[in-house]
C-alpha cells in the first residue's frame, strides 16, 4: 500500500502543476517583439513563433517596429515599449551602438530584455537567441570555395554594413576566403534596406568582363537574393549566387537552378523560444539585474542560445519546402 502511495506522488505533483500552471500567467502580461522589416517573410515567420508561445501561455504578444529598414524608428518603438513596462522585450538590434544605452536603461528598470537574430553584445541584455552568424558565413564561404572553378574568382556581397548579424556573416565568409587567395572580394554593396538596390547594382556588375568579371554574388540578408536572381535569370547567366534564408521564392529559385544555395535560419524557433525565455525570467528570475552577465561566471543566464543553420541546395530543398507547407496546415 505504501508503495502504491509513493508511486502516486509524482502523478499528483504533475496534476498540481497543471492546475497551478493555469494560474501562473495573466492576460495582463505583455511581451514585445521589436524589429525592422516586419513585412519580410522571415519576420512573419518569427512572429508566428512568438504568437504561438503567447497563445500557449495565454499572455499578450505585441509586435512593433517599422515595415522597412529604419533603425531610428525601431529605437523609438523600443523606447515606447520600455515606457509601457511590459513583462519582457525580445528585440532584433539594427544598430548595436545606437541601441546600447536604451537596452541598458530597460534592464536597469527591471525589464527582461533578450536579443534575437541580431545582437547588441556590449549592452546589458540578458542573452542572445539566434543564429551563430559567424558559422553561417563560414558555411556560405565554404560553399563558394567548393563551387568556384579551382576555388578562384571575383565575388561581391550585398549587405547592410553596421548591422551586427550581417557583419558577423561577412566576417565568417572572409575567414574562409583568407585560406583561398584566389578569391577576391570586389565590393560590399550597402543596399540600405532596399532590395531594389541589389537588383540595380547586380545589373551594373553584369557588364563587367575580363579580369573584372564577377563570378559569384553573395547575399547576407533575405531580400537581396531574389533581386540578384532576377538579374541572373534575365541574363541567362550561370554565375554563382548564394542567398540567405528560406522563403518560398528563394526555395523555388534553388529548384530552378538560378540560386545555387541558401543558408537557412530558424526565425520561428527564435520567436517561440524567445517569448518562453522571457516568461521564465519574468516569473522565476531575478527582480533586479546585474550590469553585465557576460563577465559573470556564476550567471543564471547563458550568453547565447544557438537556434541552428543549414545549407539548402537542390539535394535537400524539398525537405525545407515540405516543412514549410506542413507548418501552414
């Protein structure tokens, strides 16, 4: 009899947690996701994850930020969110220097702030959830090395210099290229958040011949890949194009052979895990925060949660297409 009672205890504990778990959260709890370029498929996917976690916890999710690339507008949204004193803030940082003092102010006010997708590593944010962007760049760099004839050629990048995640990806590429002196980076095109800028500059590059011919186009963010692909398709060119992210258009361009490969991230996971991490800090964490957990060897928080990367090409593109289709059902 005593043994039977002992065995029942774990099940009673689980049942009790199920009941009290419903009381743990309140509809008054509000969590913010803040970013730029919210119209992009990438961010719509991140929002899906964020909203899914909010629905599971029965809390309020607010998604704010500009539809275009506008760091100042995003900073204003962060200031408004901090003033609202929410349960937590998940933010993708467009400009680490610009955002640092405001993130620190939010932490000093006792608001949990976690960065996602793009970090502000010198701020007092609790930790970062997202891609190992150096590794993403290394994956892309190795792809370029393997695909260029004899590992040689002129390459150009499409990016937004100054945005931390994109800068890290560029650094990863350059680390790989350092061992291959035959690969030369001709230019880093600043698209300034305008994908059409990638189209226009790619058209100009296509006129360069001889020693100035561009052999590979590398896109460090999602929107440029499709624009450059349109230029290559119109020109019937077989030049190498490596893109970023796995929106449906990019996957279809891989299937057709215009884009050689793309580097996949997991924005849904970032949003989903991000809200749950904020919730845990809000309910179970500290009520006041240290100034810098990155140098605290007894920190209750990790420095970085890596959500993973992968190279997508013709070999495995259907797996990613099918996964996206299943998620929409």
